[in-house]
């Protein structure tokens, strides 16, 4: 995705970030995107330091139900890291990650 490319190059493009954060505020749109794409999107936002409460809430809500798709502790860390960096506590996501952590091998 474009957001991931900006993240890789460490480029914070304000107009693009405003557009993607607006998309993240749309709960219906987020629910139509795959779990892994939403997780990648959040990693990029986290590394770029982009934060929007509604975007983080909507994506956490969408991710929490599918944490079982992650295979190891490294993937769990990658998933929760952007939320931790932003100081955004979404208890259902945290609970799902902690529950899954007890089930997967170290990554």
C-alpha cells in the first residue's frame, strides 16, 4: 500500500495521512479490508507517528476478533505495537492478544 511505502521511506505526507485517517474513521470500510491488510496499515501508521482516536478504535475493534489468525509471539507484538506507541488502550484487543499469546510459540 502507499501508506506502507511512506512508512518504509519514513515520509510523513500530511495530505495522504489525512486521507487515510479519514478512511480509518469509516468503520464500514475497515470491516471490508482483510485482517492482515488492516494490521499492516496500523503498523505503518504507528511507525509514522500518525494517530487518530477514531481510526485506532475502529481498527482495533476490527482486529480483535481475528487475533487467532496470528501464528507466533512476533506477529502478536507487531499487531499491538502501534497501539502501545500511541498509548491507545483498546481492552478487547489487548485481551485477545494476551489470550492468544498463551497459545502460540515464541516468535
